[in-house]
C-alpha cells in the first residue's frame, strides 16, 4: 500500500482544491461594489439596480448587479485601464468613484450566483458574484469615495486608511 493511499492525501487535496473553486452561496463575507461617482446620488435613493455595469461595457450580461469578495475585485470593474470601457461615462465622474460594502445577509440567496465571467482559481480564490435583483440602499453599510487613477492601490489604502473591511456577513464592524 502506498503512503498517499494510507493518509488519503490525494483525496484531501482534491477536496481542498474543490472547496477553493466553489463560490460560497450565501457568501461567507460581506461583499464589495464599486461605481462611478456620478451614480452615487441615485444609488442612495434607489439602491443598486441591475445593468449599471452595462453602461460601462458593451459585453456585460444584462439583469445583474456585480459584487466581489474583495475591494480590488470591485474596483477593477471601474478602472480606467479596463479594455472596452466607455470613456464618456468615466468623464461624467470627474475621475472619481465610490466603493461600497454590502451587507450580504440582506441579499436574497435565491438571486445570487457566481459570476461566470470570473471563475475562481484554487491557487488564489477570488469570488465574484452577480445578483439578479435590486440591492436596497439599506444594504450599503459603508461607502467611500476614491480617485479612479488610484484604483490600483485600492485594497491597501482602504485597509490602512479607512479601515473598511468586509468581515463576517451582517452589519459591518470597525
């Protein structure tokens, strides 16, 4: 009998890999959403409505609000460096965006699914979601304005300066 058969290393590794490639639903953390600054006033009133990202890119899947488990994942969607980005939409915001922390417990688990456009990789599991409904403004537990040109440094700056952290699902804690 071989060692890997005795200790079940192969099976344990396969389970580890599968777990890191499976998008957890409901999410195990609060989620992030980023948008251009000119969208913020309507978000405060209406919440996050589906198809907002479709104004930015021509090839998005209609009917969804996109969310990420990391600030950088959300911010990449509004980065000026994104290929195919609508430059006119960027100009409306004067180079600014908003990052929002969403209380994932306020999302209907029936309306959330993994984003097929960003599959997780077991070596670096980044989970991206899409939500087939409106996310109420009350689900936004924290928000912060940022400069789009600084989006590359998003994760580092938010964790060190503002201390916005996703944490466990539910109301955000400082």
